[in-house]
């Protein structure tokens, strides 16, 4: 009994360390970087309306879907895994929700079908990773192609318009006063994600699984179940992001979410979550996502084209990962 108590205490101590209660620069550097980027673009683009309230709210709208997926991705990366299929799940979920609305199932039907699409794909990803023991990189890379192909096939690449004004208002283009409804959905998901990661046993188990999976197993944590749940969660949130894309654009399109997996991963790593697992922060992820949004918005106002924005985004990912590795060595 005494030996068992010691193991439990050691597990708890490890978890306390991994949850970030000790000082770690990765938990704070993103905030300084965000302020620095904001100041830079504010000075450079002051005369171009960068700091106007309309532009700030536009950044919030543009970042909403990335942020929602990034919150869920924080859990996946915290377990030491990765999900490359979120962008394609977003497109397929937007299309299935639009098709459900077109078939007359109404707002609730569209929501349920879109979420179910993401949940099922996330479940399949999780089962292949935990039960068949295929690396998450390979599973989700393959799933990215499969789901993308399905999204193109089921509508023959044609967009599916959404004429349900209530759906469009609630899940995309609406505002409550001056506040975009997309920002409200983002805050709801971020608060739930933060509480789940920091204040619940599941969050501690997620970090423990990524920190040392064998030690977590010896402590009684069902690491396979934890990984399965985080992939289901990522699929579900990618599905929800697809619904928000559809509501904002008043249609479902197979191009939604294209390349979003890179932005999502960049936001998570920039926010301070360790790519190797064991360390995660939802608040940092949200700030990282907003910083990506500010950078993209600033580059657009500067007149950079899409190819140049892709180059900058790739550089940001490399710098973020390199900094994270350097900090881990310290």
C-alpha cells in the first residue's frame, strides 16, 4: 500500500510540473511576441486603418475557426500526437451540414450532421492510432486525402448554397451588438478547453500521457482511451469549424479549411504547447492563433499575395518549433 501511495504522489508531482505551475518561458513568450507583432503592424500600417475597430473585429472573425480547431489540437499535441486531417474534415462537415439544410432538416439537423461528420472521422482516426498502432502522422495524413476526396466527390466539386438565414446568423455572419457571433463561439470553446485541460482529471491525464506514457500507464491512466478521446474531440471541433465556415460564407465548399492544419499547428506550438507532448496551454494557443491572424491581416494590408503569406507562415512554424526545442533543452 505504501509503494502504491508513493507512485500516485510521484505521478501527481510530475503532472503538476507538466501543467505549467513551474516557471517556463514557453508559457509567456507568446504574449510578448503578440504585443510586439501588434505594435509593429500598428506603426507600419497606422495610416491604412490597421487599428480600426472594424479591422480588429475582422481579425477575430478570420481567426475564429483556426482558434477553435487549435484549442482541440492542443489536447492532441499535448499527448505527443498530431492530427493533419482537420482542414479536410472542416470542408466535408461544411458540405454535409449544407446538404442537410438543403434537404429540409433545419438548423438543428444541419448542426447535428456537421458535428457527426467530424466526430465519426475523429473516432476512426483515434481507433486506427490506438487499436491498430499506426502512427498518428500517417493515419491523419492518409485521412486528409480520403476526406478531401469525399468532399470533392459528394458534390462533384460544386458549392452547396445555404439559404437558411437563421443558420447563417447563428453560425457565422451574425453580430450581437458590435460583437461578431464568431467571436462569442470562440470564447465559449476557449473557456471550455481551458477548464478541461487545467481543472479536470482528464486534462491532467492528457498531459501525463504526453509527458511519459509508460509512467502514466503505471499510474493507472488508460492512455489509449485518453488518445482516442482527444482525436474524437479534434474531429468534433473541426466539424464545428466547418459549420462556422458554412454559416459565414452561406455555403458549403470543398475548399474550406484548405491549409488550415498548418495554421492550427503553428498556433498551438507558438502558444507554448510542446510538440513532444506533456506541456500544453489553451490560453497560449488562443493568443498564438490571434497572432497568426494579426500577421496574416497585416501582410494582406501590406499587399503581399497568397504565396508570400504561405512563405511567412512556414517560417513562423519553423521558428516556433526551433524555439520550443531550444527551450526544452534548457
